[in-house]
């Protein structure tokens, strides 16, 4: 795989010439994707080669000396014969895995990286944590590759390791959604505050596409919009960790109750019971129109149009147009910050002063760039503060749009701009 990637990079660089901006950007983006894949593979091989990280130390804080959530070590071979989404060609032999050196093993696990990261992301709700957890999955798999006996697919074995690592992480880090507190000085009306998930982060759409492209038999569940939208991520955080894992494996990834029970080292009856408890809790926290999934993946043309109008109005400081794009009961949250607003009037009372150059609350001039997160339209906002000349990354607004109106805005801090292929300054 390494030689193939290097050859691909050489070929792409040789063909790279300045051309029309859109076409040139597409070529550079594809090149960056291949380079990124080689970088991740090299990182996995490097980590595998460093004995300190496998012996007396660990690669990150996601794993400590605590007992596993499952009854037996996660890296032991799976009981039974789990053949999840596999074919004879896809099954990796135990012998080839056990004998693999660092580079070969990295090449075996790299095609599964993105779908495993999506799985970890759904479980923990944080992009940063999911990156650490999937890397730890690979390191633990490398450390115990001799234990893989081929009684499951390599992919199922990796899923088991990743799920167990995430469950341990969630047990050590008690994360349960709370309610936002009333804010002094703002009038949100007589409403119930929204759920507060301070660790919530967005997931770049380009990486979701990469997760599907890397799989020879793409799993639509990896990129299905309804299971990646932020409203779903918030809802699933209300489930206890084990129920969360069962729900994702059964209802999102489509694993059987028997396969899920094997992976979690529990009984089929326990899996079915956990699923029966998880479903009504999830429905309680999902908006009504998100309770039925249809497998859609793409952002609609209507949503793209609303996004463009929203960005243009924000750049012009046109508060009236922004107001016209909002639903009457729009919700604005800013994790991890404590600010929140429900209702168009409450939200605009916050926004209007910041767009008025004569107001002491005026922030400055804005530029916005379109992007997509969690299969939703998003706007990357850059702010030029008064007296400065540079537009600096300020906020990533992820929009939920319904019937041509913005019904929810989740505003994130800008540190994940590079993950979206966005610069930190303009």
C-alpha cells in the first residue's frame, strides 16, 4: 500500500498545473487526501515501532490502567463465528496478521480508519476524542495481533476493540447532557432551555465521504444523514454508554442481536433489553421529524440556497435578512459556551448590536466560506475586528434547515477549521 500511495502522489504532482480555480482546487484537494492517507499510515507504523508506547507507556490519555468494560480482554478472539459484512476475499487470514510488520499491519488497518472513527465519534460526540480513540484502537490491535485467530473478520475484531475502548473512555469520563442555565440579561421567554452537551464537536463531511470511499463494500450507515446530524448526536448522548453502543451496532450499523452480543461479550437477551430501553429514550430527545430515518445523505438545493443567503446577509451586516431566514422558534447554542437562545426575537436581540457599526457591541466585518458538517450545511465565519487588517477564524455555524427556514444553529469554536480544510486566516 505504501508504494502504491507514493506512486499515486508522484503521478498527481506530475500532472498538477495551474488552471481554472475550481478545477485546480479539486486536484489539490484530491492530492491532499492521498498525502493525508500516507501520513496516517506512516503514523500508525511509527507508533507500532515504538516499544515505549506498547510496553511501559500509552500513546494518549484515552487509556489508563482500568479494567475493561467487557468481562474478558477485548483483544482476545471473538467467540463464535462472526462474519459481519464480509466475503471470502475480504476476510484477512490470522497468519498474515500475526506475521505482519509495522508497515504491513498499518496497511491492513488503514482502510478501516474512517468508519471506525465515525463509530467512535457517534459514541463519544467529540471529533478530537474520536481521533485519539481510533488511534488507540490500532495500537491495541497491533499489540495483540497474535491473539487474532481468524474466527471473526478483521473488521469485526477492530470494531470490538474500538467499542470497548470507547466504553472505557465513557466510564472514566462521566458525560451526561445537562440543561442550559438561564442567562442573566437575556430574555429567551418562557421556554425550557435546550440540552447542553459541552463536549459536542462537528464532523467534516469530506471525511465521511472518505470513510465510504475506502470501503470496497460501502456501508451506507457510515454516512447516512439522520445518524450523523448534530441533533442525533445530542440525542444519543442521553443514553447510558452500553445502551448507546447497542443502539449504534443494532439500529445504525445493522448488526444482528447475536453478533452484537458476541462483540459486547453479553447475552442476546441483554442486547435486546438494552435496545428496547434505548429506543424510547432516543425518540424523546429527537425532533418529531427526525424520528423516522430515510437514509438520505445529501444536502438539498434549498438548504444550499438558504446557506448562501445566510452568509451573504452576515457579511453585509443585514440583520433583517438574517431574521427573515430564521424560524419563529429557532434554537441557537454554542458548545462548550453557556450562551443559548430560543426564538427569533431573542436571537436577533443578541445579533443586531453586533452588526451595527455604531453599537459598542459591534464585532467587525465578516467573511464566510461554505462548508458541510455532519451532512448539514455550515458556514465558516472569519472576523476582521476594527483596527485590524486580517480576517481570523471565529466560528463554525452548523445549520439545521426545515421547510426553507433555519430551525437550529449550533456555533462552534474555530479550532477544527483545519480538519475541514479551512485556513485559520483570510
